[in-house]
C-alpha cells in the first residue's frame, strides 16, 4: 500500500515540476487577479519581458485601456491610454494597436529605451505619460524581486 502511494505521489510531483517544460502556461502574478491597483485601477493582466521589463494593463470606467511598460530596476514607467472601447473606429489609439506597437518593440531584438517606445506611440497619436515610481510594483516583485534597488518594497494596496 505504501509503495504504490509513494509511486503515485512521486509521479504527481514529477508531472508538476515538468509542467513548464511541456508548455503549460505559468499563472499570472498575484496582482493580476487579487484586485491590486495602479493609479486607482485594478490590474487585469501582466507580462514579463527581458532585461527587467514588465507590462501590465488596467481599465477605467470609460472602458479605456491603460498599458504600463515598467523597467523594474529603475522604476521608470511609461503609461499609454487607448481610446474608449465604445468608439467603433479602429486606429492607432485602439487598445490592440497600442499593445501591438509596444509588444513588437519589445520582441524586435532592438534596444529601445522607454523614451523610444513613447515616441513610437506619440507618433501614432497615442496619449502617454512617463514617471518614476519610488515603490516596487506587484508585477516587478513577482517577476524580478532581486531588481528592487532602493525602491520601497512592494506592499499590497500601498498608496
């Protein structure tokens, strides 16, 4: 009885540990589903990129998408704002186009600064804002905890 139970538990552990090797998608960071907020809006999705960079998304009551591009070591953040989803016209201020521009830049293999990505978006008529956070974000804490630097450690619902 104990031997078969041990084999079953061992098999389950091997399957769990090998999950990522078989292409299972890892869970999003806790802030993407725990109600964590950025600028008063709940984080709905987040992604990890190379070189200490993360992106995350929020929405407002006018159904505009806010896409954040953050460099975790420095706390530098670029926020872009889409047109409301209620507008039926597609264009450069459409949330999908904004995401495509940012993700294409991040996937290109070219070194872009946050300022470079901001210019790409502004050239398309997208509203952007750059700022530097003095506190570690949930997304950075989840994906790059050792890159906090001198920022205040992440704390859920910190203002």
